[in-house]
C-alpha cells in the first residue's frame, strides 16, 4: 500500500487516477481547489480516499498540505501533479496576466509540490513523482502557444529533475496524454479575445476543439491503468504518451526534428573556433 497525493482530482484524469489507485488498495489524498468536487470520489472509496482543499498556486498552502499529510500518514510515496486547465489563443491574443496565471498552475505549482515532497522521499530513498504533461508538451500547435509553453517548461524541468533524483531512489514519470474525454475542452478551457488576422490558424484550432468536446477517443480510466502499469514496471519509462494520437503525433514530430537537424547540421557544426580550441564534450548524463 502506498500513500498518493493527487492534485486536481475532482475531475478528468485526476479523478480517474485517484479511482484506480484506490481500487488498487492504495491510500489517496485527493486535492482540489473546491473540496466539494471530491465528494463523489470519497463516497465511492470512503476507506481509501481523503479529500483536501488545495490551490496549487498558493505558495503557503502547498508545504502546509504536504506537511500535514506526512504527519498523519507518515509519508507520501507518489505525488501526482495533475491540476491544470486549458488555454486557447494566439500568442498576440494572450495577455501577460493569462500567461503568468497558466505558468503558476502548470509550472510553479508543481515545482512547489516537488520541493515539498522531496525531503521525505530522499530520507526514505524511495518515491515517485508523476508529472501530467501533454501531447502539447512535445508538439506545439497554433492556438496553444501559452498552453504548450507551460507544458514544454514542465517537460524540461521534469527531465532534469529525473536525472537529479534517480540516484536517490526516486522516479519521475512524465505523462503525455492526447485527446481524452475530460472537461478540459469545456468549462475549464480559457479562450483569449480573438484577433481576426488569426482566423485561418488559431480559428481552425478553435473549431477542432469545439467539435471534439465530448467525443474524444481517449478513455480516462484506461489512461489511469496505463499510468499504474508504468509505475509498477521494473524499468519504468521517463515519458509515457497516452492515446494513438499522442503516440503517432509525437513520433512524426520527432522525426521531423531529426530531419531538420540533419538538413542544417553543416551550418550548425561550422560554428566552432577554426583552430579547434575549446572543449566539445557534452554535459554528463546518468
């Protein structure tokens, strides 16, 4: 039995993951900004799930909640940074306040939770941190400059984090869901004020989102099962794309990146001092 702390557990993938963890016999501390959103989850698992109010953008609340959970349960074995929301709009359409707000939810909140749980995980030399990224954490699409910016940031942070904590017995799993049938495209989607010049690019994205809401092919329960399977693996992955759209899209994107790097490698490599001085050694990797 492990003790899980899951943010944004009131709906969507967070709710599905909390359900799967509880069904597997784990203790789940499920958090949400609105604790009443967690009532159905607690009612279904009264002996396994505890509801706790947490706004991940509150810098004082994060360490307080982690300290309270550790004091009452003795440890946190699995942290799931899942809280988030959608944002659609061209870069020019997105205000500074909207961009900063999204970074608070998707980057600074998770970073605060990571810092809060790591001392306990280090002391036990065990633990897992699940970072809920997105297909949009690897592939940028028109209309998602703000959203992808936050998820790209989370991916880079988490990859470096994984290298730092692996020798301490702590695992990091970056989850990259594609289009799943959650409320992300509904009331939790923030739409910027539109500028007509972007109708052919961002407008197409807006139309796709409107048509997709409620009909996404991804099943949150199956996503949760896949995450539990990855965490239980003897050699878990660093990244876990979820859904055929994510797998195919990420593979195609990475192939295009390699093609472009190769096409420009002559120019790229010809930027060193001509006398061959200096070191070309890459940073060490574990």
